[in-house]
């Protein structure tokens, strides 16, 4: 069983160009939780840091970007709707952030795991000093 502070964190970088949103988010969630490690322990944050670049080039299969919507309630009468495409145009990092957030456990530990996710819309990131390694994935690419 792993103990807090005993696990050495690594940094991984992922290029989100032409990736499918859900497939990429599930792979990132596994790394953030630490389930890719043999010493995974559910009550300890065993996960690594993940840097995502080119989040503005992420896609979805079919017409989901246009047809599916985010909904939220403001506290006033009425319900707010925004399509995935509108949210992607406005803040491209939010699509991936919320997809990964919903795949993590719903507790305080998940908020700690989510703080290790760094998402950038462009190809550059300021974490070169951490010497991140490429995250090996076998997922499918989006057909845009």
C-alpha cells in the first residue's frame, strides 16, 4: 500500500490535436488517479502530473459538438444552454477540464488530483523545467 509522500510524481505531456474528447479524458483520468501504477491505492493520491497542449484542436465524433449541450441553472428562473461547439470556441480548455473532472471520484481527493492537470490551448507550455515525457496512448483519432 502506498503512503502519502512516498510516491514520486512524474510529468507527462499529451498533444490533443485531432483526439476524441472522451477517449483522451479517460486516459488522462487514469494517469491522474494513479491507476497506471502497480502500487495504486484508492485513498492516496498516486497520480502523476499531466500537461495537455493544443486543447483547441480537440474533437468529437459525429455531430456531437453541435448537437450536445452543457446545461446549468443560474439560480434565477430559466435554464442556461450552451453547445459544445460554442463552449469550445469560447474557452477550449473547459471541454477537456470538465470531461476529466467528471471521470474522477467525487471527493476531496479528486480536487487534489485535478490540480495536477494543466491544459493549454496552444502548443507551448511553461513546464519544460519538469522534463515531461510523452504519454503513450493507443486511442483513436477524431475524424474531422
